[in-house]
C-alpha cells in the first residue's frame, strides 16, 4: 500500500531536514516540509514538460535499465542507468527521487511512493510555481496529443483542451503530426489561437517553395525582459512516421537555419533565447555545440529525465544549458534565470518529479478529466488479465510489455517471428494488478495501428535489424532518430553497438536453427508507415491474447546477445 499524503510529507520532510533529499527536492531557503516549496530566483522563469503521451491520470512508469551510449556518448547523460545515474547526480539510494529517476527496486518503491504525474496534480504544481513567479511561461515539448484511447477516439481534442486548461503558453510537436496536416492546422487555427497558445517549429517547410509552415519563434515579455522561444519539431517525422500524413511538409534538423533564427530574435530585442526542442537529447547536445547564442535548449523526444542541465560550449565559447524533462507528465522542469543588462547572468534549475500522492489534485482539472473519460469508462476499465510480473516498456531492447505484444502477434497471427516498434511510450503495470484495456491503449493507441503478416527473407530480416540498429547506435547523433531497437519475438540474434552498419547484427537463429538468408519467414508486425492499411488493430490483437491468457507470468524479454558493451554504465543486466 502506498503512503498517504500526510505520511509522504512526513517522510519527505524528515529527509529534507536530514539533508537526504537532493536540492532538486528541497526547499531552497525554507524549513517547510513541502519539497515543492522553493525560493524564487532571478526575474525570468520557464516551466517545461514534454512527451506526456496523453496521460491525463497518474501512472506508474519504470525508467530504463538499458540506455547505451557509444563513442562520445559513452558514460555521459542521458546514457546512465541505475546506480551509475544515482552516483553521477548525487541522488541517495532508496529515496523518492531514486524512485523517480531510476528503475531500481521499482515495484517495491512504486508501492511505497505511489503513482506519478497526472494533469490534475501537474496543474497544482504549475499554479503554485506560477503564483510565486509572475509571468512564468509554461512550455510543452510535444508528443502530447497521442498515447491514450481517449486521445485517439477524440481526435486529440481531449489533450488540446487539457493543455489549454493547464495553461500552456507555447508548444512544438512530433506525434501530433500523425493526426494529419489538416487536423493539426485546424487545431492551431482554432483551439490554440483562441487560447493564445503559440505553436512554433522553425524546421518545418512546405515541399514546393520551402516556405515556413509555422512560426519559427515567438517573443514574450517576462517582467520587462524579452524572451524568445524557438520551436524545433521532430526532424525525422516523415521517416519515423507516415509521410502520407504530412505529404506537403518537409522537416530536418536545419541547424544553419536555427542559427539564423537565433540571430534574428536577438536583433528583434530578445535578451534570452530558448529552444523548445523535440530533437532528442543527443541531437540537442550536438546542436548546442554548433549554434551560438542559445541560452537553453529545453528538449524531449527520447524521454530522458535528466536531473541537472548539461552545459555545452557553443562556437563562440559561451555555454548553452541542455535540459530534458522526462515523459508521461512525470516531471516538470523549473528554470529560473537572472537577466541583467540584456544577458543571462545566472540560473537555478530543478527537475521536479510529480508525485501524485504528494500534490493534491486540482478540482477543475479533475472534473474535466472525469468528463472526458466518462463516456468510455466501461471499455477503458475492462480487466483483460492479471500480471504476476512488472510490465514495462522503456529501454533499448524488449521490455516485458513489449514481449507481451510480440507474443500476442505470434500467437494471434500464427507467425514464428514478430516485430514491434521500439516506441518509448506506454505505462507500467505492477505485479498483482489487473491489465486493463486502458493500459493496453497506452502501449498501442495510434492512428496507424493496423497489424500485418508478411513473408520476409532472412536477408531482409537482417537488413531491417541493421537499419534500426544504425538509427539507434550511429556515432553521429544527427543520424539518430530516437526510439529504441525494434522489439523482436521468436528470433534470436547478437548485436554489437560499437560496430558499423552491416556488421552489428549476427548469429540470427530461429528455433535453434540459423536463419537462412534465402528462405522466407512469416513475420507479424504493426504500425507500418508505408501506406494506409485496413484491418485488425494492434490493441484488438493484444486484448484478445490477454483475455485468452487470463494470467501473465514469467515474462522473459527476448533480448539480443550483446557484444562490446562490457562495463558500459548505460546497461545493467
């Protein structure tokens, strides 16, 4: 049983007095037992969340135990897991913050500290911090409109209205584009415009004349200081997601154009320049080293909850703060800046875990969430099976929920091999809990979730694995597209992340026999980006499988045999 709010406050307060809670969870100049009570600093404040993936209610979310960094990324944030992460950031073991930032003792800690996130609890924290910091801007890093049953069934309207009620000022995007260009424009021109919510993306152009599709940036005044927020949408949207959904828009990193926009904003009087990014953290780190004049990149996409900013020297010798704010409305970044004489002189930063048992739910947001879910409540709450294991999806390779999806594909499609995309969205389920349809939809709800059964040759299968591995482990972050390795069912293989493309994948075998490059094999899959498909949806396949099984136990993720990763602090096996 999780703590009551009073008990949680007592634990957190006692730990703060004893100095056990890191400064990111301690009051700066107060003896209050409320770990969210911070002394105001400076004169410009920014709040940031990202990758909530439509999770309106509090959830459980297990952080990864595999997040490999190679080449220059080896041993550096965000590629630290478990005790390596705790040690690097000075987080005490077995603390509430260790529960938030790591996978360690996850099931036990989750029972102790409870669920995290939820828009009603996030709203309470946002309002508290804003009351202490007049003019503070709330930034949404994207991946907000996708990831739940209600977001899919309402065509994103539930999340758009939730953003407005939360008080979001500015946003950029990625999965938002999977509702199609027409729907995105409809929301921007009506809902967001009427609410004064700016949608910015400097790197999206039309394919005919390379004209900007969206405003590149907006300048807002905070306490007499001009702050520019430049948007950076996910650069590889038409590759990672269906091109046919945005056929007339081109994307890309476009760091030369980013430099131009920074200079343009400075010329217009911006004293502070913030990039609101959906690049992924490794890409943000490289961009910070190539573009001058950015004070901070507040980023997302790779779901990395990094407790402290990474300081990167730009080409002019100044430092840019690179910030990533986790996922699932589980964290809220607070960046306080002291702006003097047209420049940022100093800063304070905290990445705040949103403990739903500690923060009271905002009544108005609670009522809104209930109204959105009420028409679907019976369907959402259907208990499909019970799990005896912790089910999770997050990490470079199969998680236990990924394995359930692969097993469902193989059984329901009568295929010896299954491929499931390496998505990072999807909540966790604790041992002993029912697996509801709602939780299945957090893993699968999307606008192109049709299942497929294809015949692929052994050579084609190896090529697919090599291509995805290169996306994940390319030594140049600008060639990475985020996400994780395709989840594989049935097929065994070895992988060496330190090798080059064509040489990373080896030892492919099925049922104890080497995979024949010239033989065709049935492969079950879903989420094809090639063309619109009709047919059964992945959530139907997984739900049927769970109803049949009734109890899920002894789930063993089908992990590749890894080579070249000895002593890598991004993996614990």
